C-alpha cells in the first residue's frame, strides 16, 4: 500500500465525486457557503452529488427546499445579497425554467439596475443534457439560453478537473455564475493532477491539439468529440478539440486562435442549432476570423425536435461520434 | 418626539410623497421623465406608516410603484428625481429609472418591476439574516396582483417553513393594472391565503396612516423577536391611473370619487387639525418646506449630468475595487 | 485511337506535372519511346509510351498544374488508322470529331499554359443516374460538362465544377483562399477547386500548383502558411528532393514569382569586373588578427558595398506596385541563400547600410543558419527592397539574375577568382569578381544602373571605409 | 587527440552542416568545398563548429589546411592540448 500511495501523483475520481468534493471543500472553507435545493439533503441529491453532506453539515447548511424553483432560487439571490454564498442546486435545467424569472430578471440584472450597488454572488448548479431516455421534458440543453444574458456567467465543466475546481472560482465571483453539469458526465472518471487548484472561469482550453480542423464543443459533448478526434486521427486527420468551458463570457480569442491554426471548424453542441450557442460561436468566427476560414463551417447539433423517448430515436436526435466525423469530412471537402 | 410632533411628521412624510408625485406627473408631461411612471398618490399612508415601524438595519424590497417607499425610507429626493431624469447622480446612476430605485446604504433593495419577483428575494435576505444570527426584518412590499403569482405562494410557504423574519406588506389597491381583484382571485380575502401558510395575517385600513403604523409596528416587532413571517394587507387605493398612459376604462369615476373621500392626506390633516395637532400656519409651513424639498430635488435632477456613453457596458459584472 | 494518359510511376504517385513534350503532333512514336517529361514528388521522370502510333493531339501543355494519374495527355492514332479526317464518317465534322475542350480554369496566372480537358468520343455524355440527378438538381446542362472520368464518364465532381464555374462568373472560394489570392496576386479564375463542392481553398493556392485533381485527397492537406520563399535563379535539381510541403510550396513560389518577373518586368542587364585586390588583401589582414569566431567572409564586403552604393542610386531600391515605383528609404538587402537539397530563399538583412562589417557578418550568419533550417521570419521574406544573389565563391563567373517582384533590381556576384588586371599600365594578377545588375527598365535606365555599378566598384576599392 | 579522434569530430561537425552527406563516402584528401558543394558560409560554419567542439582556434593562415579532411585532422592533432 505504501508503494501505491507513493506512486500516485494524480487522483482518479468520478465527476460526481469531484463535484461533491468541491462543494464540501467550499463549505469547510467558508461558513457563508451553504447548499440549497430540491432533495439535496436527505435524499443525497438527485444525482447523488450531495450524498453525505447533510450528515456532515446539518440541515441549516444543506437545505432541502420545497418544489419551488422560483422561490428558492430567489431566496438564494436574497441570501447572496444578504451576505451569504449560496450554492443553489436546481435539479435539472428543465426545472430551471420555473426559476427563469429569478435568474434572468433578478440575478442577472440587479447589479446593473442598481447602478453597481447590488451584486449577487450566487452560484446555481444544474444538471443538463439528454441521452438517458428521459423524454422531452427532462432532456433539455438550454445552457446556450442562459449564455445569452449579460450579467450571468455560464460555466460548463466537461472534465473531472473542472468539476472539482470550477465551483471554488464561481464562489469567489462577486456575480451570479451558473454551472451546468451534463448528467451524462457524472459517472465519467478522470485524473486530477496532484496540486491542482482553482481554475479560471474565462478561458476555453484546447483538449487536444491538431492542425487540420478545429472541433469546438463544451460540456457533455466533449467525450464524444474526443472520440471523434481519435477516429479522425486514425484516418490521418489531425483534429484540434477546443473545450469552451465557459459559454459566457465566451473565449473568442481562443476560438479565433484555433481557427487561425486549422482554418476549418466544426461546432458540436447538444443544444438545438437555431439561435444556439453554436450559432454564436460561428458568428464570432465570422466576425473575427472570416479571412482565416478555408472551408464552410459545419455544426453538429441536436436535431430540431423535442428529444424522443425511444432509445434509437433519441440517439438519432443527439450529436453522435459518426456525425461529428462526417461533418469533419465535409468541412475538409472529402 | 411628542405625539403631536410624530403626527406632524407622518403628515409631512405623506405630503412630501404627494407633492413629489404631482411634480413627477408634471415633469412626465414635460418629457423630463420618460418610460413607465407609476404614481403612488392615494397610497401614501401605507409606505409612510409601514416604514415608520422599521429600523435603519431592516431591509426593504419594493415594487415598481416605489417612489413613496423610497421617500419614506429616507432616500434623498434629489437622487430619486435625478434617477427619473436618467442622470448619473440618480440613486441608480440613471440605469434604473422610476421602477428601479436602489440604495445600498438604506438597505433599499429596489424597485422590482416583475410582479411577485421581489418576494423570493426578500425571503432570501431574511434567510441570510437567520443563518447569520442577525435580528432584523425584511419588509417586502407587493400589490394584490402579486397574490396571483406562483412566487407569492412559494415565497410565503418557504418563509413560514423556515421561520424567516419577513414582513409581507400587501398593498391592496384593488386593481392589478386594470383587473379588479374579484376578477382575478377566487378568494379575495387575502389574509386567508397567508393564514393558509401558517403565518399571522391582518387586514389594515391603508388609508389611515396611524392604523398602518400601529399594525406594522406590532408585526415588525413580532418578526424581529423571532416570531416568523407576518402578513399585512393594506387596503388602499390609487387615485391616479395605473401609469401615465391609462384611460382608466376599468373603473368608475364615482368609485374614484368615493375613495378620494378617504384621501389619507386630507383626512389625516383634518384629523390633526381637529385634534389640535396642526394649525393653518403649521400646515402652510409644512407645504412650503415640502415644496422647497421638491424644488430642490428637481433642481438637483436638472443640474445632473449624463453618464458617459463610454461607460455603457459597466455594471454587468462587478468591477474590481481600485485604489 | 489511343489515349496516352499520365502513368503512375510509383505506388505512391497520384499526380504529376507535365514538364515537357518530347514529341509533336504528327510524330510517329514507337512502343517504349520517351515522349514526355513529368515531374512527380520524386523529381522529373521521363515517361515512355507503350503503344505504337502517330501523335494526333497533345491535350495538355507543359506547366505547373498537377494532373491526376490517368489524366489524358495526348491522343495517338494507331499506325493502321488514317488521319482523323479520313477516319471519321462524313457529316457535320464538329458533331463527329472528338472534341478537345478548353477548360476555363486551370491556368496559372499569366502563365501561357493551357489545360485541355478531354471528353471522350462524341455522343451523349456518359452519366450515371445519381450524377444525372445531381446535374438536374444543380441546373447543370450535361452537354456542357467536361468529363474527367475514365472513358469520358461524367463524374460527380465534374458537375459540381461546372456549377461552380457557371455561378455568376465568380469563383466560389473560401475567405482564406480569397485573402491568400489577394495577398499573392493570384487570379482565382485560374484555379480549379479540388473539393467536391467546388469551393476553392487556400490549399490550391499554396500547394505546388493549381489543382485539376480528379478526386480530393481524403486526408489532411498541407496548408502552407509560410510566405513561400522567393527564388533568385534556378537551383540545381535536387537529387532526392525531400517531398516536404515546404519544399513544394517553395517550388510553387519560385514558379510564380519568376514567371511573373519574366512576364511583367522589362529587365536590362549590366555587368562589370571589380578588382578586389585591395579588398581581399584588407580582408586577409583583418582576418589574420581575428579568431575564427570573428572572421569575416568576402561576401560581407560585397553586401556592404552594395548597400552603400544604393544610397547613391536610391531608385534601384524599392518596390513596383500599382503601376508605380515606390522607392524605399530603408535598405533591406535580400540575400539569396541556397538550401542544401535545392531551392533558394532570399530573406532580408534589415538596414544593411547601417550595419558595420561585424554586425553584417553576424546578421548574415544568423540568416543563413535560419534559412537552412526553415526558420525565416515572415517579415524577412516580405520586405527586401533589393536582392543580392550568388554569394557563391565557386561556380560561375557571371550571373544574370532575375528580379524578384515587386523589387526593381537585383545584384549578382560571380565567384572571386584571380585574373590578369591592368593597373597603371602594368599587368598584375588580382582577385576579381564579376558584378552584374538586373534592373527594371520601367524604373531606371542603363545609365543609372551604370552609375550604381561604378559606385560599387569604387566602394570596394576602399574596404577600410566599408 | 589521435588522427581518428580528430576525423570523427571533423565528420560529426560536417554532418551537421551537410546532413545529407554520408561521411563514409567523403574522400579525405579531396577539396571539401568542391566535393560536397560547400559554399563559403558552410565552410566557415564547419570550421566554427570544429572550433566549438575542440576549443582550438583556427588562425587565418591555417585555413587552407582545412580544405581537406586530412589537412584538418593534421592541424587538430598538432594543436590539441
């Protein structure tokens, strides 16, 4: 055992555990931090993220709420204004629509409407995404919507390391941050380098370098895109994978830098294409990198249909590895 | 403060709101103020009476018809007027306007123009106080229209569930814009709704500033003392239209006239006069003083400056403190 | 009728450039006869014809266009066939004659080369139903499509190419391709797309030559972002050219730059002997006192003298653009550096006239070292105001260099060699170099050029002042 | 330093200057500049490289020795410490 312990320079951990560790760590370090949401306490979190935290921190700081998304998100805003550092868990993005007023009309606007007097240091976490046969009302990917709104910051951790460390940065932020956790990622495992610490909430990151084409994505699509890049590699195509990490502010510089390296782009987004974050990414490319484009830009998004229940239909609706590979081929003119 | 002085103080506070609002109407028509403008005329007794019961430590969350609350809370009239002018000297730097008056120093949390939107916020402020062990009250004002919103029910439930120090102040002026209460609510006794969530609830004559003050004082004291949330319904009436552009098709002139007989300012002045707490000279002096205040507020707003357009994108994210 | 097609000369060859025809129409060729020279990635290869016949038509003229293996190059009559006229039945000749259609596109800008696309024997175009459907969808008239498939079969790409050419006369090109074309003065009309959708990409502009590729490569293509180096004179043919993208891009750039120069610039040439007796003696003395690390090469004296002479005839220093000469206040000497393995680059030594000999030597050493390891900075490639070539101390006596557009002059030096020289009526043996000047007649005349060489000669007589 | 040591250094440096050259094929007694198409900069770089590898300065008067491998090796063995 000693040998093993000494040998481990990195920690392998699941995305779920990383997120729990992030919450726990934040609560240990700052007694203003508390967790609030539906079934975060006794149940242990819908996705078991907060399992064990109630026992450790008690019901005041791990606060089960009624099914009142608007009220408890609004209460989070008020608590943030009142000096606390709430982490509000909205079970899924689908239910966040019931709290849209508080997020968009209050959290995002208060600083501005008050002429800079009232900032809202709130963190809202929510699960997002499809892929588990949960049907149309439990399969939304609406992070792009939230990224539309000035005043919010929208983080989309796709890796275990980001799951572990984005929260700390979000809690340091004086303004509201929404963290979208793709439910398909909770079971993914990854390594966290020893000595890792808080990460920025501003920059996209190249997850794989390449020279022929940039595949730009975020969140739950990242593993698919990396797999597609592997497949392309087998064919001799060198794909760069850019993980946006944060949808607002969007790291335009990183996007354009990648375009300058490869001159060809595929954007992969589990959201719908019309008016989605993929549209925004491409618009930025056209605005700032038109003359670098050496092929039409392609998108792999969810089909413009509510997510069906039947497995084969759901799979057909969502971005999949073969579609990503095909899109890359098309962009490359092959 | 003697009883007489206190009563004159209440009257003067109401008078200041009245004259301020009248000037706003005038300035709106002169196009000095734009956007939506919701006047508080007729409802002055509610803000004055209720806020009289709060301490500076307490918090206030108001609605889009909040000039009266802002004035009663002690925001500088000049900064309010400048805000309506859109000047950078305004209490929200001209970013908010009539519906979004804010003042951190006064713990005045707006100016929320989403009906019902302020209730969860107030619950959260109270939650923070509760978790931090601070004994203070968050007063949340909202109209009776908000009672139809889910947020009202969610917020009241949460406040009672968590036993939070919130004073819910429902200003029932009878109309949600143009929709009469009986046309939108199956149960028009609003206190019953609050009571259903298990909190003490009273209905109060909102045209009687002393009744408002007494009820609010009692409720606020209970809230501050750890009694959990309380609910007050103030029955009141707005004498003017919902906003400046409103032909008032939804109510009879006779109804307005009837309510005007209960004008909180007029009746209270008469009451003080009748009871020997106000003579004509004092009234004239009060009028003169209020006029001077309002004149000064207008001058302040007129003299104010426009924020530089280069600053447009400020206040989206918190700015790093420099220096 | 026999079609002579571009053969595959190796398993990895899928395209080549026709360098020269060794036969003409009417010539009789015998099986095994070398009929053409083709350049592949491996170098120039002689190509044999494996049929007996008489050359009827040469379908492709030599030039830098990359042709796919299998592309028809010529048609031959079998020896027992008559002439084409005799061979065809009577009737409207045009309808019956095999057609040779000139494609609109694949001509390198300004190059005289013409690619002739072949369509098989006349008759209705041979089209598969899916391709016919595509033509219908895109509104392409099959009678006007150039077939590139085997035996005149119309391919999908042909339809797309036809559509792209038909579109408002404006080539469909990516923004980057447009930018590169603009920067390099390439006419997009002259480029054939390689993509299935007919869109021109930068690859066709930066790759060795414009594409007439039958099929797009499925994999990553070189995207040459380096500003290709410019060439000064034909380098020796590489024995085994490294088939790197950079090398290919360099050759393409050489082709473009030199073709443009010869096409557009009216050169005049002047040359003179320069007695380097004093200069070499001075250098010998100077180097004698220096460690090897600080030793100077004769080239440094030549460069410095050139830079200083330009101050006296400044109109040789600058650029020609927009139909006008733009003299440069700064003297950035392009220095031709031959690369081992072939090719030449001519990056700039900035402000060469202001550097002392040691600085110049250091700059030269740095530049040569980096040029040979492909680490030239783009600014060095783009901003020489004049070029000096053949610093070689071996080989030829005299150079006749070609101006690198948009520069307006180039100075050449041959090898330094001992020659008999008459000085003050006495014959002596001195080291001598031939200095030559090629200059743009639109900008200067021979008189000014002569003054420049004269100044150069004078400067080299006083090496201590350089 | 033996002559073989010297030649090894000389050829090592040479292969940096002219990587395409097979050292085994170099004639040690023939003028290198002609044999290997070295220009004056290559030639100087080669001598500089030898200097860096050995620390031995090569005076101008001895440069002519370096026209051949043999000559260069002789110089180095004579001047090695």
